[in-house]
């Protein structure tokens, strides 16, 4: 051992933890959680950007809705990262690390109509839900019930965000 509490495994390291999951399971779950964390940060930043750049007659309602969504997204980032660490894995380290692992697309457009913003966020939350379900499957396969349990709550939150966004967009079309 080169560091107290750390086991060398080639160039990669796993922290010694109370987890009884084998190293291969930890590596697989860690990779899924890293991508999930990158996607959550990407969606958080997009949600905040749209919150900051919102305009129009429903400005206040949309502005507050997106702030609520961003707060919820930011809240789970720490839970995702800490879960990876509890298992003995590592997590993201920088903005460039996020960009290497994210699957959701950024949006750098300067001007967008509020409806376009809400539709894009609805779509992204649906994609995030699919990523969460896939990660849940990896956790199930590796018998990681603790991570799977957390993911179930995050799926519910993502579905709720998508529902609110879809109903808002649909409501404005009426």
C-alpha cells in the first residue's frame, strides 16, 4: 500500500470502504455514476442558463419553476458523487471532466423563445430519466441496492420535472 486506506490496482485506485461489492462491480457502477453526475451538472447549468435568460409574459412563473428545478438538480450532484466515493471509487474533478463524460447536449444559443427552452429541458429530463434507469439496471446487476434506492428517488424527481415542463408547454399552447 502506498497510501493509508488506498489499494493500488495498476494505475487506478480504489478506496477501502465498508462496501462488500467486488472491485469490478465498483468500477462499473463508478463509471455509470460519473456519466450520471456529468449529465446532472450539464442539465443543472442549462436549466440555470435558461432561468437567467428567460423572458416574456410568463417570465416570473418560468423563472421560478426553472430555479426550483435547478436547485433540485444541484442537490443530487453531491449525493451522486458521495455515493461513488462510499463505494471506493472516484468522481469528476473539473469542468473538462464533465464535458468528457456528459451525454446531454449543451446549448450555447444566445436567443431562444421560452417555449423552446422549456421543450428542450423537458426532453433533457426525459433523457436523464432513461440514463437513471440504465444506471439502476447496472446497480441491480451488481446487487448495489443502496445506489439503486437513491436512483429511484432521482427518477421520480426527473419524471416530475419533465411532467411540469410538458404541462407548462402544453398549457401555453391552449
